[in-house]
C-alpha cells in the first residue's frame, strides 16, 4: 500500500498515527458534546457544564481546526477509519469494572483497615449483585446471533 505523501511509511508507523488520531477524534466528540451543552446526570456521576458561550464557541472552532488537520493527515497518509464495535467496548468495560467492584468488597477493603461488620454485611451482598449484573452483560453480548443481526 502506498503511503500517500510519504511512500515509504511503514504499517507500524501508520497504525500508531491512526490510533493516536482516533483517540483524539474520540476526545473531540466529547469536547463538542460539552460545548453544545451536554450535562449528564446519573446516580453518582453528574456533570456540571460551566462553559460560557465564548468558551463553547472556542472549543467548537478549535475542534473544527483539529479535524481539518486530521482529514489532511487521513488523506495524505492513506489512513482508514476502524469502526468501533460497541458490544466489544461494553464487554471490555465490564471486565475492567468487574475488578474495581470486587475490590470494594470487605476482603479488599481490609487493606485500609478492618471495615465495620455493618459495612461488610451491607456492602458485600450489593457488590456481588453488581458483579452478577456485569457477568450477565458480558454473557448477553457474547450470545450467538447477538452480534450477527
């Protein structure tokens, strides 16, 4: 495959550049959402969007400038977009979160000192319930036929 303006560009270099620009692109999507007023409210996660109109406009303008450069790089280096499989992304998050949730059980909290018995009796069953839900999500996303249609 020709490298566009850089004909001897190795696949390793192309891949590293594409990965970095993909991460940048993903971050820009979040920045633009916030610049457009996004403010998520959930159980323990909430965003407070304190961006004023001037900053919002600046973020959108800078984001557009970065995207123009990214488009030039994409075309000049013959970079291809790699679709992100959302089912696999959710599975990966579940695996990572599973460990974090497990580490909030009494067995691991003991590393910070002996937790009160009331906390152990209250928290551990709820943590294990969350772990079951995470396991169910992982299984749900690996069911045959789920990803095919």
